[in-house]
């Protein structure tokens, strides 16, 4: 069933619409702004209380906590994640090239701090494989592993102190950068890491993590490569040293993979039926530690074990601040990755559960977490994919689950840690590899991405190849730059379309895609589908000139003919009494009664609805196009200009070459006005009807 719509109203130019429906006087708006500014600067007990709740969210949500409804879910989820943090923390410490105990520290302090300052109710922070890998690359560059090192000597202790000093310095600088971004309210910068970039980056980084763990799984003592082509250098080194594989560690790795992979698959497929996931990692750690201790695998077969894990808290001290200039470049990339992953995860679960997060507050939370925890020999932390997913699926409701997570890790730090002395490092490498399953399965999204957006598919592919072939930080930079270049190219090639009117409606659509929309004789309606700025002004000019036929030859020919016409009119004015001739076509009726052929374009209407912004270069080109149109006898009209575009065009001098009454609110307003001026004299307050 179709319904007709009838509209009866006056024609509105921008000036007339602003007078009728515009905002209040600017002076009053300015006064209100000053009042608002003074109100925000006024200090009171209520303001301080609101600021405290805003900056330390736990004071906002904890008084509203529903104890009977939420405590069980938070406790179960927190304990489950805490149990998972123990093996993963030690495993990701190997990626960071530091001792496993520092992974436990990083699984404790950031969790407590995020619980106080974070806004994501279902976010689990701690060690993350990609961030650990990037930190490990920095550590290996500054403190490379010597091939011959006595693990029981004082030299080894000094070596470990240097490494964790660099890793904690990375965490400290990353936290300072986040706090600086928070003070400048730069939370929006995470948007430059689009979803295809993040997914391609994490998927490619998973290959780096897997390859870096091969030597531990095979029992090889090889140097860790950094920089471009490090993945291929590591693969070549592993293949070259395959004859030196420790058979015992290879068997341990195969058995652990045979246990971890199927059970984690069961956890994934039956996550809705399982109240809590099967804690296969911690069970495997306990069993493997017991077997290694009972069989003396380290002394009999020479397998690598974790070694001494001290009990208790580390003493706070400053990181190695003297290395900050050397790690600045790598830390900037690491900071963006950690923040982007954390905010993305927080937003996903916030949308799922119907609440919102504050990106700038997340900067504060992560900045405080990294800065403070770096004083306790922690390496950089962020939200983690696996534990966040488990936290939500296990029934977590609020940040209070972090309290139970930290309690589990605290018990291990104070009491149980030394019992993991005989834990094989090959098992930790297997935990690292199996924890990346979610990143590898992202390849399944590629066919859908190709169907939806081929440009995003290319961004994904370029980012993935760059990270795999070159390096994690360099590949990420290439992916971001390439993604931004695609945006620039799309704005440059926005394209100009000719609009036609659907019969008996006020709807105008491109005639190329709507064959039943017709152009109005003598009028060309154009729309440009993007901004007009210095980067695409040449393309805009080319499209306009092509559609309007504004060739230099035609402009010169029409200008010459017009001058000849003006001369004849001046000569005839002395003999024929008919008033003063309007040689500038200021009269609308004279303009439409000119000697131009009926088939020629006499008026150009530019629909600016899709022009989101114009810079100075674009405004000057716009004015130049108006002048050229007038030279060939075309009059320019504008419609649907947003306020910022209209302000820049006006400030650039457009009104010196254009009548202000030729700027309309809608395309249909302009078309009705043009047609009425073409047919007969009429007033500006003519009624529009459809």
C-alpha cells in the first residue's frame, strides 16, 4: 500500500531559515559558555566527590554492588581466571625474556590497580602474549642472551636483573605515555587501529610467538633474533639445529600439546554448558612438575626447568631509567597496541551487557597500572583475550572479580611459588602456543571480510604480511599508514555525480544508478561525495569541468561572445528606450532570457550534503569554479551546506561572486526557485508543493 505526501511551505534560503529557526543571540550563548566554564572551575564538596567517583570508579560502583546477586558469579569467575593466570603469567614471562616469577608479579599488581581505576566490568588484565613478545624484542636488543651462561652463578643473577630492569622500564614509559595521553584526552587515538588492523596484527603476532617458542619445545639453546625478518631467521636456525633436539623435551611438548589442545577445544565448544572451564593449564603444570621432580628429568636428560621462584613480594625500586631514550620508539608502538586491544575488548563486552566505558578513563587505568607495577619489577600489561573471555563466560559481573583473581595469585606468590622449581619450560612454551588459538582462527573471517569490504581485506592482508615478514612494531606501523592511505585515496577519488529528480517528488538521486530520475532541462545538479581539500582539489576540478564542459577554449569563446554582446547592447541603448541593460546577469529573468540555447546548462546547483569539510585551498578552488561558470553564462546555486563548510566558503570571499540568496536549505528549495525564476517573476516566499 502506497501513501502520498503533500508538503506546503515557503522556500527557504539559508539566511531566511536561520532568521526563522536559528539559534539565540551569540552574546547570550557566550554568556552561557562563561557560566558553564565558571561552574566547572568552582570547587565544592559535591564537585570533589563527583570527580573522585569519576576518576576512581570503584567508589561509584561498589556502593551499588548487589551482593546476593553478583558475589557468587564474581567469585567463581575471579578464581577461575586467577588459576589460569599462574601458568600463563610464567609462560608469557618467557616471551618477555625474563624469569617466570616476574610473570606472576605482572599477574597481580595490574589486576588490583585496574579493579580500582578501570571501567570495563568484564576486562581481565595481566600478561598478554603480543605485548610480552614486543617487550621481549626490546629486552633482547638491549640485553642479548649469551650462549654460555651458568644459571646458578652470580653472573646469571645480574643478567636477570638487567633484563627485568629493561622490561620494567618499558612498562614505566608505557604508563607515563598513557597518563600523558589521558591528560590530553587522547583516548580517540585508539580508533586509528581499526578492527582489520588489530585482527591482522594479533594473528601475525601469533606466528611470531609460535616460532619463538619452538626452541623451548625442542630443547634447543639458540639466540633470539630481533628486527626485520626475525621470524625467518629463527625458523632457519631451528631447522639447522634440529639434529640437536632434546628428545625428552620433545616428548614432553608432544604430550602436553596432546592434552592441552583437545581440552581447550572442549572448553570452547561447551562453554555454555560448563559452569567453569576445565583448568587444564594449572592441572598440567602440577602434573608435569611432579613428574619432573620424581623422575629427575633435569639431571638425567638435561631438560630446562623454571628453577628457583622466590616467595613474597618484591621490594619497590625504580626501573632502569637510563635506557628510556633507547626504548622510546618501541614503547610507543607497544603502548598503542596494549591500549587498542584493551579498549576494543572492553567495548565488545560493554555493548554485549548494555553498559558503556570511558576510553579516556581506560587510559588512566592502564597508565596507573603500568607505572605503579613497574616499580615492583613488572613488565607491561594489558587486557588479555583468553582470560577476558573466560571471565565473562564464567559469570563475572563487575570489577570485583579482580579481587578474587589477585587473591589466587597472592597465595601462589607467598606460599606455593617455590614448589614450581621443577616445572619444565617446554610446558610453558606449549601453554604459550595453545593460548593463541583465538588469534589463529581469525583466518575464518577473511571470506566474510572480502565480501563486505575489499579495501578492508587488503588492509588486513598488508598488515599481516608486514608483521610476519618484517617485525611486530614495524609491521604495525606499516598497517596503520597503509590504512590511512586508503582513507585518503577514497576521499581523493570521492567522485562527482549528476542528480535527477524522481517524478512528482522532492527526492533527487544520481541518474547513473536511478534510470527513472530525470535531469531538469537547463539545470545541472551536482553532488560531490567527499570533502574538498588540498589533497583532492585537482580531482574535484577535473570532475566539475568534465560534467559542465568547462574547457579553457569554451570559456574564452563564451567570454569573447559576451563582450561582443555587451558592446552591441551599449550601442543600441542610445536609440531604444528600454532601461539600463544588465550586463552582469544580475536579473534572474534576463539571465534566463539570454541567447543561450535551451539545451545548454544555464544554472548549476551544487548539493553540498556530502561535503563534510572544506579547507582554504578547497574554498579558493570552489570560488574559482564559480567564476568560470559565470564566464560561460552559468549561475551557481548551493544547497545542503553544513555550517562549518558555509562559514569557510563565506570567509574565503565566496559572497563577492555569488548572491547570498542563492544558498538554499534543500535541493528542492533551490530547484523550485530556479524554475520559478525561469518561467515568471515571483516573490521569494513562494510556497513549495509536491
